[in-house]
């Protein structure tokens, strides 16, 4: 069992939180919005982003980024927020923090990939950055409908470790040594 934080409580963040919880991991989900976090604690549902999909009671919900950081971070914020959230994490994360980016796209002004942004903003912390992407939909993953994704990291050991963290009978995770290809092709 891993201690995992999903940083971002939108549809994809909630779906991955539920998936990882079903896989037997200890989960914390972070929302940047205090009001949204309070509503998630009470209703256990993000009605606007992933209606009718409930968070199990033992998943911790917080709006405190420092409280949210655990052994593995799944960065599930919109691509336009990856830089600002990564900056906010700089003084919180430990050295060699495992961070799995699940945001798609490139930064508008720089055309940098999300993993490049994370590594740039956390320079000096030597984060172990990976990417998980593929033809998937939050509502389907949240409901446990079979789908596939691809995970990639700078080293094979981390890629295989994350494959085992995410994969289950309804969520097939393939591996690739091509991080850039996974990010751009996702």
C-alpha cells in the first residue's frame, strides 16, 4: 500500500483517487478551493466535474497543500495551473519526490511539456517525474469502465513501479520509455 496524494479535485483527479483507493492505497485529495474542499468532505462528490461518483469515507480531503503531500503525488490540475502548483510545492516536497503528471497539453507561452515545467520549478529537489496519459475519460474511470493508459518515467524501475500502483482489472497501464511521446501523444 502506498500513501498517495492526488493534487487536484476535478473530474480526472477524483476518478484517479477512486481508482487508486480501489487498488488498496491510502489516499488524500487536495483542492485549491477551500469551499470545494469543504463540500467534498460533506457530500463526497464533485457535482460539477464528476456527478454521481462518490469518494469513499476514508479518503482524506484537504485544501492545505502541505497536509496533502504524501509519498506519491498525482498532479491532476489543469495544464495552465501546473507551473503555479509546482512553485507552491517547491518548499513542501521532499528530495526525490515521486510526481505523476496527468495533465495534458503544452504551456501556452513556452511550449514546455508539463513534466519539463515540474522539473524546472522543483529544480534542486530532484523530483522523480513521470507521466500517465492515454485515451481515457474521467467519468468512465470513475465508474470502473475498462480503459487503458500509458505510464512513462526517466527510468524503467519507476515506470514499472507506477504501472503496478495504477493498474487493475479495469484499468490497463502500458509502459513506454518515451516520456515525450506519451506527453505529446496523450
